């Protein structure tokens, strides 16, 4: 047999193997899709009223200002025709080259072929022209209130992002090149990745962002030594082992958000805020929330305050023998910490000496990028789904957060996985991002109705455990860290809420970057800087204008702030005591539960 014949046989064998694999994957795909959950229509997109309002606004604009509409249409068709003619002229010249390309840089079109190849360049330029025309039409709409405009802009952007040429095999040069290079193997591997993700998602497509086998909680992430020293139905309390001979007498307890798991603050040794705090000579406790199932249906915000915050604070005081603790609340846990502090003030309880808030909202007047999801059509759907199941499945929160950054968290990962046939990266942050938790039914609806929609805390109307609470009731010394590009808790809204609090001592730090990277920003990285301004009488715009910029992490600055409120040095404390024997090693059992 000649060499050519051997190669042909090998190619035929590979093709037959791939065909068999495709058949198997197709059968698995059909089986997986049959398991698809019944997602309420209201959670799949806005109701028809929004489309009607957009269409009505456009029609009104046509009647009231036809010249503007005609100008927009003529401009669009003129640009399109000019682009087509320019491309045609290059071809007639016998040049396999695109016409002049003045489109802005876009990381989706990083492949040089988008600039140099006439076909791909034409597709790209026409897509960007279309997107620009749609945006101009939106910008020109009158008669929409701020909420309606934000919703229309959001869902329009989703449609435009979906139809980007990079999202389709026939118009993605990277995927086509990979298919040719691998003789189609990348497409087979991509189908396998697609089937795997749909199977994992129970019939729903949830793009895997990270290699789930690359990390183990308590193995190579969440490894700071400590012990679970208390457990109830709401949380496990972890006390971390000291790394210094002496510690400050006032302990610190961190309340992380229960939408995700606490180990975002303890991913790896080099970027672990938990480990860094322990190394500063602080007795540190962290609450690890339970991942609720249907049995938690009637758990509300009051339950988190009573059986979570108040209980954790009380147990930390017992273990350390102190009358006070310092506390941190991150995101939704920061909001609930503020509620707890207001409640303690009403009860004249001084158990909390100082509070730190990470990316926290207490005034929800401006809901930022979440506005599209906080109208009644969506919240009604969430309420219906949560009431039926007893909890809000993490699937819904994960999908919502992902589509706030669709290109980065949906389409680009999908392209790499399904078109290129690549395995998800071994990235600890993305692994954590995919490790979501459920929300109790009553709590989820109270948070959305009372805070996000009703803004009852800022209005002084929210009732928790028999007390009517207000932002002004937060009186302890506080430090708030917000993040400049945070798309979940906008820094300006965070600043507005802090200004309304009744504390006499307020420190506000604005970190560069976003909701996670701005907080998990160790000094060793020397990456993101931060802004400070002691004048909290200023509104957010004036505060930033007068702020001083500092290179590097905010951790050391906050560490000094905490140190001044943490008391004298005492002998280091080992986890637990005679009444709180260690129940398990950190990171505990609740953190690994899938609910």
C-alpha cells in the first residue's frame, strides 16, 4: 500500500469515526433538549407592551418630524450603497482587497481578515452600519420615560449582539480556519461541548465558562485554614486560624452575598482577601450561607436578619468574649447588613462597632443596568416561578447576570466552545461565577418588591422584625468601597445611599474596575487604583471631581481604617472554644451543596 493510500484510509477511518460520533451526539442532544424546563414566557423577554410603546413612539416621530426620519433612512441607505459600490469597484479592478475601512476597533473583529479580506470586511462593515442605524433611530425616539428607554435600548442591544457575524459559522473566519486546519474535528468537538452544556443545564443552554474539573473547593481554591465553629439552618460560621502571635481584640465577621458563594474572597492564596485580612492580625469569621431548596420557601429578609446576621454576631461575641464586632457586607449582604444595623439602632444594641460595605446599594432610585429586569412583567414571572418551586433557581440569576455582559459571558465563550471546539479555560474566577445558589421564594420577592421596586429602605418604610427602618438609622462608623465600572451596583447609586446614612463617620473609596475585580484586587498585583475624598457632603459628581487618585489596591488603606477601630492586641485565638468545638474544616459543607 502506498503512502497516499494509507493517508486516504486514515482520513476515511477518521471521517467514519466522526460520523458515528455525530450520530451519537445528535441522539444525546435530542434527549437533553427533551428535558428542557418550562420557562415562563415573562422570563424569556419583555411583554408586548414594550414593543408597542417603541413602535408607537417611532410612528409618532414619523408624523411629527418626517424630515428627521427620512434623513435617517436616506443616510442609512446611502452608507449601504456607498459601501456596496466601493466593494464592487475593488473587485472590478481585479484586486482581492476591501475598500477603505473607517469602522471603529471592536474586539469581536480582532482577526486581521476582518480588515483585509473583502468578504469578511464587507460583512463586518455592513453589520456595524446596521447597528449604527438602529442606535440612531433609538436615540431619536421621543415620548419614552427613562425606564422604558433603558429597556428598549437593552433588548435592542441584545438583538444586535446576537446577530453579530462572529456568532455564525459561515461568517466567522476563526471558526472556518479552525475547521479546515482540523479537517472538521473542531466542529465535532464543538458539538460535543454543546451537548455537554445542554445536558448539564437540564435542557437549557448554559455556556460553560470554566473547566469544572480544574478546581475543587477546599482543594486548590478556598484553602485558607480554618474551622466551622457554628452551624444552623441558614449558615455555617467559619473562624480562620491565626497567622500572627497576637491579634486585635475586636473580631471581624464577613457577610458575603448569598447569590453566589463566599469563596470569591478566597480563590487562591495570592488573591485571597480572607487570607490577607488574617495576616493583618485580625480574628476573622466568615458566614457561609446555605444553598436553599424548597423547604426554605418561607424564609424572608427578616429570617436572614434574625437567624443570619444577629445570630452570627452573637456567636462571634460569645467565642471571642467581646461585646462588639466589626462587620463587612458584600453586595446584597451589604444591603441586608445595613438593614440589620438600622434594626440594632432601633433596639439600642451596640454590638457592631463599625461596618464596611463592598459594592452595596441601599438607595435603589437608580437601578442602573438592572432596570430592564425590574418591571412588573419580569418580577411577576419571577414571583410565579419562585412560588411554584419554593425557591428561585440559580439558573435565572445566572442567565440575567450573563446577558448584562452578553458578548463576554455568552457569545465569545460559545464561539470558542461550540465553533472552535475548545475546552473551557481553567479560570478560578469563572469557575466561581458558574457556581451559583438558589434564593428562597419569599426573600427573593421581598428583595425585588420592597427594595428594588419600592425603595422602601431609602423612604424609611421597610418593616423588619416589627421595626420600621430607614437608611438614616445606620449610625455606626462606616467605610464603603464601590467600583467605577460596576454594572451590578453602580458606584453613584452606592454613594448616594451612603450619604443618606446617619453615621457621623463615613469613608468612601472608589476602586477602579468592576463588581468583582475592583474588590478582589490584592496589593501584590499593583493593578487597579482607587479614589478618595473626605468630603461626603458632596454629590457623586462633585465628589469624584475633587477626589485624589491613588495607585494600587485599596486594601492597605482600608486595613488602616479597620485597625483604628479594632482595639488593642491580645493573644491569637484558635478557632472555636469549649462551647463551640470545630464541626469541620474550612470551607465547610454548605459551600459545596448544590441545593
